[in-house]
C-alpha cells in the first residue's frame, strides 16, 4: 500500500490507508488508546479499539516520539466531536495495524514545555520537533525562498562564495584563523563582500546565501559567531539610494510572501507580519542623533554609530510617526565603515552607506562601494591595510567595474525580528557562540540521554 500523507487524509475518507509518522501524544481512555500522530505535512488523531488485539498490544508499548507506521480506516468524526480549530479536526483514524519503526527512550520533558533557553538549546535534537520550533524554521525557510525568488525576478544571479579566504574584508581583526596548506594562514569568511564585488564584473547583479563567521567574544541576545548571511550586489547604480530602493522592494516581497504562506505560523507564535511601506523612511545618522537629542535630551551627536537603545528608539519613533516598522539610517562616518565604502563627495568624512533598522535592531548594512582602482587602494591604506594582501581582489577593479553597491543581512536576526523573538538564538537552528558548540550546558553528565 502506498503511503498517504496526513494532509491528504480527508481525500481518503472511508478508505484504508498507510500512514507513517511520529507519536506526538498518547492518551489512554478506558479500554481505548488514542494517538496524535504527526508527519511532515501535519497532525491527525487516531484510536485503537479493544477488538484490534494485535494493534492494542503494540499501542500499549508505544510512547511519545516513537516512529510508527500504521494501517487505518479514515472515518468522519461524530458531529459532537468535530474540532474546527485543529487540522483534521473532522476526521479520525481507526487504527487496524501498527508497527513501531523506532522506539523512543525516556524523554527529558514533554515536548513543547516552556523551559529556559539553555535547556532548550541543550536538547535541540529533541526540542526542534516542537510545534513552536517547527513554526519558526518554516518561517525562516520561507524568508530565504522569498529572498531568492524576488532577486531572481530582478535579474540577480545566485553564486556561492568561498568560506576559506585570504585576508579579512572588514579589517576588523575579529576573524577565525585556520592553518592552511604548506604553512599558509587562511581565515573563515566574515563576509562574501570581496567576491560579490568581483562577480558584479561577471553577472552585474548577484546574490549569495551562506554562512559567515565572526570571532567576537560576546554573549548577547543579538550576536552569533556563525550565521547565515544573505548578501546582494548590483552594478550601474546611481548611488546608495538605488540599493536602498531595491532592498525596499525586496522587503515588501518577503512580507507579502509570508502573508501568503505562514499566516498560521505567525498566529501560533503570536507575531504580526509587518506591512512594508512603498518608501521606507530614511534619515542621515546625524539627523537621527539630533532627533534623539531633541526628543529625549540624550546627546549622542558626537558618536560615530548608534547604540542598541538608539536603534530601539528610532524604530519606535518610525512606527509611531511614519507608520513603518523599518527605517534607513544613512551616512555613517568613513572611520566606521570598511575600506571599500564610498565616501560622499558632497559630504566629506561621511559615506554613502546605510543600515536598515527593523523593530529595534539593525538587520542590514549596505551602501555604495568604491569602484575606482586608485580610490579603492587609497581607502585600504586609510584603514592601515596592505593592498598587496588584496591583490587578487583588486584585479577586478584594474580591469574595470561599474558603480556598484549592495547589502548584507543576517537570516537569523531577520527571522527573530519578524517573529518578535527576544533572542536571535531562538531563530538559529544550531547556535554557535562563546559558550556553545554542540555541548550540553545544563548538565554535568552529557551521557544521561543514553548511548
């Protein structure tokens, strides 16, 4: 018999079916044993009746998270038992035969139980199966899908950037060093920046989705040492505003796609999908700092960057005064941006760069890049970098590149903001930070789960 997925069971009402999945819940009621079963498409309730002797023997040995296959009749529920609030609430499986494909050992706690974040992360192979976690990462998958689909529609070409690189594109020093072949030193990429600029000379418009690494010794709710960077770069721009308009359209497309595909997940998580305006509000850093000073009395006007509390305040202001969960902040000082960032010829000392803030946090950094070879070399020297270390990258500029710009954004941070999750680790499948890399933190005995 061919397997029937749970989402298709209604079409098989009155028929005998083969269902495969995991036991989510087992309930004993008198002589009956009820199961909630889940597979990749959803959940359904099944029941084993006393006369099904062989199935009943197996049912009584079956625990939550056991992996099973079963044969059952798909029956309509009596009218009084119909539950319109759940999937398949109007049908029930009358289980005739049952086979356990994999037994589950004793569980550390009931799936879906509220536990602290460290415990949740310690048991990720188990807790990721919860309804909440599956909803979070369904949303994340759809964000990545929408990102690809929209940029493809605007004639961007996807490419795969290397993760082992020569020198650090950001010049931050917060990089992981790797002993490479024959005594060479490599680094784990902090960004695909140099490679996507090279690829502008090939395809003109490109994007990349892949992991990047930051050797920052932090322990905050917004940082990770490894995350998924969604980057884009485009040629023949007028200036940084061309890039901002492109990202504006992208965010509108992502929001629209989430409304079409993930409304149930947002409802489950108690989050709201934002409406992205046709024109996201924008202001220069100095204008934002002046606004903060005028409205709050806090003087940040000499600071070269925004602090987290400033980002939160600006997003609250944007939502209240402009009706937007998003706001662009532009023109950061040359001293605060990487060597390849374009300096505004009409505003010396400040760059044609931007951050996109969303619900209290920066989710994107982008801007126009230096495209002239001599100007780019000067930018590297200004940062104290040796241009010879970037000679491979600089070839692209020796041989001509159009005016170009782009952005980088973190998929996990973007997911967390869409879903109003307080910690980016909740939106990260397998978080890597200063305290954690596939280890148990909440117990001294990692082997307590069994071998």
